[in-house]
C-alpha cells in the first residue's frame, strides 16, 4: 500500500493529491491514508500536507528504504526479487545471505546494508563501505545447473551491472576488467563476488555479492586507493539515486539470466567481449604455474579467458591476477 501511495504522489508532478481521492482509489479510509503517509515520512520521505489540498511529495530519503526500492523494482518489471532485507550495518551481506540460503531462502532473496564493517571482495580483499554512500548487497540464486558453469554466472553478472551503470550514469564510459571488476578510466568502481555450493556436481545455490561505489567522495578512500579506485559521483560530479541503480541492475540481470538459462552462455559471451577493457592488451598475469606475458583475445565457450602467449599459442585461463603496475 505504501508503494501505491508513493506512486500516486509521484504522478502529481505539479500539485497535490487529495486524501479523498487516495481513499477512493485505494479503497481504504482517509485515516488509513494518513497512517500510510506517516509511515512514508518515518522512512525519510518529505510529504507536504494541506487540509484543503491534500498531500504533495517534496523530497526523498537519503537512505535506502524497502518501499522506495520495491517501487523502483516494480516500475522496471522486476519479478526475480521478492524478499528484501535491509540493514543499517552488518559485517558482510555475503555472510547473511549464505546463512539464509542454507536455511532454504528462495531464489531472489536480497540483503542490502547501508554499511559493511567487514565487506570483502575477491581473494579476501577488503571493500570500502562507508554508510549510505554505496551499494552493498548480496542475493540468492538457485539455477540448478552443472557446477562447471558457475564462472559463466560471474561474467553474466558483470555484463548486467555494466549495462545498468552505463544507462543510469551516462555518459560515463564503464567497462569490465576480467573477470568481474568494473572500471572507469582504469579506476575501479565495482566488484562482484560469487560463492557457490554444489551437490552431486550441480549448483545447489549461488550467493552473489555486489559492491558499487556510488556517492563516495575522495575523502572516503584511504590515500593508497586514490589512484586505483573512484565512484560514480566523483566521475559525474553529482550524486545518484541508489534505489534506481539497484532496480536498473536487476532489470538487466533478470533479462540476461532468462536468456542464459534458455540459450546458454553464447549470447552473454558476446556481450561481455563488447564491454571488456581487458582484451587485446598485452598483460603480465600471475597464474597457477607462475607469471606469464600474454594478450587476452576473448572468452571460451566455457567462460575462461583466452590468452595468446608470446609464442603464439592460445590457452584458456579460469583464474589469474594481473601483475600490479600495469594499466
């Protein structure tokens, strides 16, 4: 009901909407309308009330709210996300969702935190997570596909996030660094972490964690990250609506996930290669066998990075780290 009232308030772009009209349209009493308005105000919405004219939305909360997020998700036709849990502060959204998944939480269960005290990325690295400035979220997937396809879900998630951020943060040129970091001008703005549990060689569930540096300022980063990390707000020169970004991501993810489950990895592979900033640039890579110099040339059908070595041979790589100090 809060979402419906919020939607009706938004539609009144130049004036008020009367409590009587809200009551009639929603089939609730005017007292119930007033209680829902008060609930929205408690979540941070600024709503001007006039005894003669009715109600007018004049401001939105700086913090995320479930009402606003569900409104944005519904507006974009997202049905994948059904159960949302929002916290002020947690150690890691990844930890919470892992526990929920073990307890049987359905696909699409989403946990978001305004702040993480122990946010983590790939290789156990810490993720900078200041309160109310970024997006720190994890969600459950239950694709029921063979275990070997798990890396493809990581690449799919990177494509969905890159496409979403390009749409809401235009004209920023955002690209994917293999396998799943998002960069602007060589600086990191987002990271993705997938952790999966398998049974009988099939994925029982996947926990997908996403961190996005949205409205962070330069002062939010320690000095050692100034040259390698940035935020959307720093690059655009303005703050962005975090609920809009989350909804845009899930709209993209839902579409690509359905394609993946129906048609396999090939369409995702093509999209990833088009958005990559990794390909066709010689790199020194740390792999299981040591350090190699190679040029990434594309993805394999399984989702491995194909690299051409100095002797001209092409090999697949499923896990590697770029040697520091390269662009």
